[in-house]
């Protein structure tokens, strides 16, 4: 049986949901950016063949973007992957993209001959890299079973973003099955929590009901859903990606822009329009990031106390 040093992967978080459109990539990119800005050394793994993290970080058209070819080679042949260093200060990226489609097909074919290697390809890739970082975040594709399996097999923690509607919550059952499928190779895997996303302003009843139903799904564990949520703002999401900015960076752009009266008086030129809701969403993402760190720290402290 392939041996993985799980201690080196103790700060690996995979953000996963079988359904698309639940802000997985937004959550990964902005949480990573906020952690890096606060002094954490962060590695982001884009395991999605769509490679949307490139838009969030603004490197889609840069020559450094290899569309996942290095990560695909690492998964298939255990090659040393090429990182995109300093995408932001303290933040490196293992890039994703269309090349991961062929890696997924190759791993699926490998499953018949070497099922353990097929499950643990990403864990094997990250094992020598993770000790260089304080946190590793994996952006998981919504519909690729092989890549999803690799993501949870490599992670210590799973974080599940979900919308409050019934269709989105159904995806939680699929996630639970995916986690159960790798317990044989990753017994330390645990659910860090569920994040309610795209929450409408003032929708307190809907949010309360969603929290209760998620709690019921996990056997009445009330704290399974993070306290912080991410508000709905299509304008903020669109503006951030168009500029290749993270939401806190977009918020800073808005805050530092000229005031309306300065423009009216001819004292300043109008900047490219940016939504004022960026501040609200940036605050939400900051709260989510702080809660993630708090939950991991509490778990690690509890483990130390048990060993003492």
C-alpha cells in the first residue's frame, strides 16, 4: 500500500461541491488572498479543467499560464510540478486548465491496475510541497469524479459551499459519499464546515431554515454551518473577474476611487465603474477566512491537549 505522510498534509483544505455555481472558485481565491495578505504562506491548487482561478487571479492571458499541463504531468507520471510563484505576495498557484481532462482520463484508466495510486496521485504530488506552506487550498471541479476523489484523498479538511435552495443542498449528500469513498486511504479527512453562499439581503427566514436542514442532514450537529455567510452580488463577482482582482482588492479600488462630487466639480475623472457592494462581499469573505483559521486552530489545539 502506498504510504503518504499525512502530517505534511495537515493544513490542506479542499473546497468541494458536486454542483457548479456555488462560488467554490471565488471562495478559494479570496480566502487564499486574505490569508496571504495576513502573512500566511499559501499554495492554491487549481484542480478544475475550466481553470477559472486564472480569471480570479488575473493571469489568464499571461505566458506563465500552462493551462494545467504541469499539474497533469505530476498527477499522471509523478513529475515535479511547476508552480506559478508570487501570483500575490506569499501566494503560489499550481495551475489548472484543460490539460487536466486528459489527466482525469488517465487516472480513471489507471484505477483498474493500481487503484491506490489513482486515488492518491494528488496527495503524492503535494506531499513534498505542502511543508513549505502554512495553508494549501484546493479548488475542486464540480463534476469530475476522478479529480474530486483525488482532492479529498489529499486533504485534511473539506469545506463545502452551498446555496440555501433545496437543489443546492442536495449536493451535500453527494459530497458525503465522496468523502466516504476515500476513508480507506485518508482516515484523517474531516469536514471543516458548510458555507452558505449567495445569501440574499434580509432573507433571514430562508437562511435559518437552510441552517436547520443542513444540521438535520448531519445528525443535528448545529455548528456544521459556519456563522459567516457570503452575500449575493452578481455585480461584484463580474467586476472582480473582469479586472482580474480579488474582491478585497476590488473593494480597495472602490474605496480609493474619486468621490461623485469631485467628478461633478471637475476635480477628478470618473474611474471605471465598480460596484459599491464589493465592500459587503469583502467583509463576508474576511469573516469566512477568520472562521476557517479559528476552526483549524481549535482542532489542532485540542489534538495537542489530548496528546499531552
